[in-house]
């Protein structure tokens, strides 16, 4: 997969993709991440990318030209153009799965007070990563790239996300333990020491559901992402 990020602050990405799993995915050519400063596309003599809002009001608004030209330059037939904005659809694991199957993502990081409404016409999808306001889309784009890259086949062991991917939905992880089996009287559940992998798998799945019910019941509600998992259990 190729991911192109359009930003006014390329150096915010220094280091983010050069460690751990994402670095390995890049080294193994499973993902190709490119950062573009859309100021470079500005035709303004001063390379300006924003202007005052029509009708008045505070703040500066990102102009159409640099973003239209950047997207035009990078877009292919199979590209999906994403705009990061607090008014987008809330990002969920299901969307991460869907996006991990794409060939090419172009991610536009919004900044300042906002962007010219007409930028929406060249975008396939608007995404927000949660109900709070960030100074710009850069950190949100890192969240997208990380969560999508780990789902690309070959990036991590399939088993590592088989639980969060059940039915394309998201469950909280089951509890895990490592040595020692008894730490100052805090014991590891016997079943994990039993060597019976069928039973362990069942226990883990049950714990995942229990933990989700206890800590994030909203994920299991009728309109939640995991309704089918919940329903399946109750049948
Ligand atoms: Cl994608 N952008 C900004 N500026 N704030 C956000 C966001 C995005 N998602 C949540 N808050």
C-alpha cells in the first residue's frame, strides 16, 4: 500500500514511522509512506496556503489551489482521498480494516481555523479520530497510518489481530500474563498453565467479551461495532 500525507508540517513526522512495526513494514516494502508539504504546490508568490474568510471572522482558511493541485498530482485511478477534520466520521477499527485493503491513500491534514469548503469536493472520506479538537490533522494521520499498517497482511502475525478482527469488529484484548506464575501472591489463572490450548482459546475469547462488557459496553450495543459478536454469544 502507498500512503501519501499532505501537510504543512512535514517535520512533525520525523521519527514517527522510523521505529518498531511501522519501520519494519516500510523496510519490507509492505507500505510506502510519503510526506508532502502542500505549500510546495502553492502558486502564490509568497507560497501562501491560507487567506482570510469571506464574510469576515477570526482566523485563516486553507485555500483550494495548493491542495487541489497536490491531490491532482498524486491521485491515480485507485486512490482514496481522505480529509482529516473534527467534523468527519468517527474513526473505528472497522474503518481501519476497510482502509487496510486499499492500494493508495492520500491523507490531507487540515490545519489552522479550517479549510475552504470546496476542498470537500475532491475528497472521498472525511475522518475525525475522536470527540476532541487537535491543532491539526498531523497526529490524527499518524493514528490512521499506524492502525491501518498493522492490518496489512504480513506486517504482524495474523493471530495478533485475529481477536480484534473477529467479524470485522473490535473487542478489547483478553488479559495476558508472563513469568513468574506467582508474583508476590498475585497468581496467573490456572487455565493458562494447563497446556490445554482449546480451553485456553475459549477462556480468552470469553474474557475478551467479559472485559468489553465491563469496560466498554457501548462497543456491544445494538448500534455499536460489536453487536454481531454480542448477539452470536447470546444465541
Ligand atoms: Cl482529524 N483533526 C483535528 N484538528 N482535530 C481532531 C481530529 C482531526 N480528530 C479529532 N480531533
